[in-house]
């Protein structure tokens, strides 16, 4: 592997009229503008990729009418008055700091603190401006500078997770989606655990052979740091041979997190019993004030029982819901793009120019369960438990359900919206979203 210290055409864009999810949309609607929901090519699900290649789990918002011709603020939310999530508002909602009424992104300023040992983010392709963008993001929101390193991984061998020695810089993703994914992942993980050593491990491509090698590389880095977390915001449809890959996620002192997906049904590696499956929620805010109301289901989030993975022991308490199969997700957090998070990705700016980003720096509002996985990895890291394995961490989470989570009890999800949120664990939000560091 090789270290360095520290992209992007679009395929689908659907223009939706502003609704009442946040103050930003309300303002846009009053001006007669629209908000674009963009799904990059990297997040398009191709059934033929199952078992071969992964997709990202993100989509983002851009409204040229909102930002064009204006300059972002030097600190705080880049564009004042829009109620999209920032590190301090997420910390407020999830009780990681002393909460303030409303948890308004334009008012709160106390960021998460703490963190230790290491977090490794695994993604595909190169993100050339990773280090500078992370530094600028941190400065924008008053998050402490990151101890950040980019690592390259190179596949080699006959078994899942095999790697060779030295690796060259991966190519840039021609679709641009993976580089937005990397920006999102490192910024969310660092925001939640700013004192942790952070690695971005870049695979040579989005093929599983390359990605699982990168997971092995990431696992070694985290283990050498004394333990921590590996976050994987990507995945794909389940496939019969997936159980043979499950041992890749068993390195001692490492807890693995994976996004549950952005469409109905389970995906892999989220469905692995050796991974914390992270689903998505919606953070509802008052459309006039921007104040937090409550958290409910994000209907598009991945969920459901695995086709190939058996129920693990830590889910025995919910056997009446999941039956004999592993149920996903385990936990959840904000993922709805309409209530998304601010992400800085300046590498995208030269390609999209003023059409999407307005003037640089290039700020995007990003959603998808790709938000939730690195966020949870950072929160668990900052909680300081440093479990000996994912199984140990999940046993802790399922044992301590209740006041340790925000129970998501409103909404539906899954195929045909056939699952309903309810009290306790359910397919729409798992155990729920974080409520303080307790039990993590």
C-alpha cells in the first residue's frame, strides 16, 4: 500500500418543487424556484453488478437559483438561512452535546468532541483534493484540524480481501460520484470524532475484488492504531456467495459499518452479520423557523431480511420480526437528501462550474445512507468503547436498546412501503438513531 497526506458527470437529475421539509425549500418555493435532486451514475443500481461491483449510496441537492451569484459565509452554514445539517446541529439532535431548543443549524455552534485511535473510510477511485477539502470543511464549521492520511490499496490473490504490496494512485472516477462519496464520508466521520486518526483508503476501482482488498488494508491500519472503526458507504444487491466474504469483516479490534442502501431491500455488505447495518431517517424541521421537530422514516432507505445470511445471535430478541434471517438495518441516522448535510467537494467545481456549484468553493447538500454510516462510525469512535469486534459492538447495541436510541416510530419503508415504523426495532429504522454516546 502507498500513503499520502492529505469527480464527475451526472446521469439523472429530477427537478422537484420545493416542499416543506426545511426552511431552505420553503424559501425556494416562495421565490418560485426549484430544487434539483441529482443521482450520480455511481449510485445507479444495476442488477447485473450483484456480487461483482458496488455502487455508492448518495444523492444530492442543488438549486442554482439559491446560490448563484452569492458568496458563502466564512464560518458556519455556508449559505445563511438554509436549514441543512451541520456538525453542530447533528450533535444537538443526537444529544452528543448539551442540546439547545430547535437545534437550528444557523444558531447552534457546539460541535462534537473527542475520538481516539482510528477510523478508516473505504472508497473507490482517487479524490485528489481530499486533504484540502477536509481542512476547509473543518475550518468552515470550527471543527479541529484532522490527522488525516490517504492510503492506496491494490488487489492481488485468489481470496476475497487479498492485496499485493505497493499500490499506485487510483484513477479518478469518470462519473464523479465516488469522489463526492469520499468527500461526504471523511467530512462526516471527522465531524463526529475529530480527535481520531482518520484514513481514507482508496481502492483502484469499484469492483469488489478491489474494494475488499481496501477493506483489508483499512482493517490493518485500524488494528495497528489499537482499534476503531471501518466505514463502507457502498454496496450492491445480495448474491449467493456473499457468505464466503463475511470473514473479511472479522479483524480483531475493528468494528465495521456499512450503508443499508437507498432503495427497498437489503444490500451487501450491509447484510453481513459481521457489519453494523446503518439505515436512514428524515430530520423534519419547521419550514419557517428551521427548528427541529422530530425524526421519522426516510422511505427510500434500504431495509429488509437478508436472502442468504442467517439470523445472528444478537438478533435473537427480534426473532419474531426477522424470522430465521439476518434483519437490516441495525441502526439509522439522517439520510434524506431533503434534510441532507453540507459537504464540500472542490474537485467537482471545475467540471460542473457555475451550472451547479455557483462560485467556488463548491458546497453540496448530500443525502443517502452514505451520510449515516460514517456518522455512526464517528459517534461510536467518540463513545470510546472500542469493542473487540463488530459482533461485540452489535451485542452491546441490541442489549442496551431503549433510552440509548431515538426510536423512529413514524413512516413506512421497504417494498411496496410494506414495513411500518413502530416502537422498538423495526425494518425502517432498526434500533433507531443515536441518543448520546451511552450504549455505543
